[in-house]
C-alpha cells in the first residue's frame, strides 16, 4: 500500500549504494523501516534513492532487490545514476550503421567497472534483464513536495528543455539511443545530470585516482557564485595534480559550469565520492555519496520539509570490510 503524500512526515534520501546491500538493510533499519512481506516500510516516511545501486560491491543483487521491492510497493522513488545508464548502454547493441557493436564500448576500463555486477547475475540472466528494463523506466530527476533530486547536477536550463521531450523525467527509447552520440542534446542532458560538470586538465596532466583509473579531467561543482580558480570548483576526493588549484578558470570554463543559487529549493545529489563525516557543501545542497563501497559511509538525509538543510539530519552506517561477500548465501530474506 502506498502512503498518500499528504500523510507523509518526510523523505529519507539515500546516496550511492554500489552493491553494499547488507549495509543498505542496516541503514533502513536504523531509519526505522521494517521488513514486512519482503518490503522495507515506514508508517510515516518514504525513501528516495539517488541512483548508482550497482557495480563494485559484494551484494548487488540484494541492493537491487531491496530498492526494486520498495519502489514497486510505493515505499520509495529513485532517480537514475550514471552506473545504471552505463549498464543499459553496455548491454544494448548499436543500431545498424553505427560504429561499434555496443552502445558502450566493451573496453578493458568499462569491463572492469561492470564486471562484478555481471558476475553476480551470471546465473540469473532473466533477473538481470528485468532490472535493465527497470533502469530504462527510472527518471533522470525528481521534484517532490519542495525538494529536488538528481544523481549529479541540477542544470535548470537543460532540465526544462529535457522535460519538453520527456515530461515525466523518464527518457524515451529514441532519447536513450540519441544519448549515446556525443554532441547531441540527449548526450548533453545525460552527461550533465548523471555525471555532473567536469573540466579538462591542462595538457599533459593526469589524475591517478584512488580507484585505479587515470583521468584527464576533474569533477567540478555548480554552486560557486563567481568561481575564479580550479580550486574554487573542484569536488572530488582526488587532489588536482601539479599544484594547479590556483590556476585561473578561463571564461570558457566558467561558462561551462551551471549555477545553483542559495534561493533555489533544497537539492540532493550523489555521485561525488565524498569522504569523512557528512557535511553540507551549501545551505540548500546535500551530497549523499560518501564512498560506501570503499569502506566509507552509506548516508541518508532525513528531510522534513526544511528549506535550509541541517547537517544534524544526516544518518549513516559505516560500511565494514566484513560485509558478506557475494559467494555467501544471502542472509536477508526478502521473499
């Protein structure tokens, strides 16, 4: 039974799970949700997942099952993360006449990112296909009762134009395929909303990230009113190379960054691999990705309608290195 929105006390927004399914169950219990007939339920609250349920972690099937059951039962909503989008593109063949066999190239880098997900579903192909269908139905953004939710970046101009094509926030098949073509409007929307702003590093510089990847760009935020340097906008755990934090932003780079001002509604994002104790990057913005799958924290924010967010409303669980591996039988029954 779906709780009518006028009967809700508030929403519990949950950041990037990345396959930490057992930790998700613990967090929901800590938030007061109880498992009833295979669904985590709360008498007065509702969850919103910020995407990136899959990849990397030990209990991906469990994480998906918990979230799927809650959404299907009307106990939760969800927005798409870049990892759900990447899985769709990885598993879809290119239309005739396109270059490459798959919408997302099966390169060593891409194989490494999705490998753990595919391994955990190797004996459950029909279940995986059902989840891929679910990913296609996820909206890219939500506005609900005075709050906004997107995986990586709220770009008001792009979102307004996107909603003219997809009013409910869910992409069409045509939009999805178009999003795989760099330079298209659909690509810009998907890149900005699910991956966020990123700026190229000066020629020759690379970031050797803590997750083992080498990158030639860095993740930037979008709430600095008048940023002047790279250090004013960098938003990632990896330090910039070569001491370039004080390098001035070029006018072109500043134009590439959207701006989310302090008078906008409360906004909840994930995606950025924050570390340490959860804190607010801006009075009306909360990032809920605290590197759970890197043995960080799986974080929620308990929102009760406030316009100015409060760091005391963060709730989290520490993700232990002892979280059961995928080879062990599930000890949380959802059926």
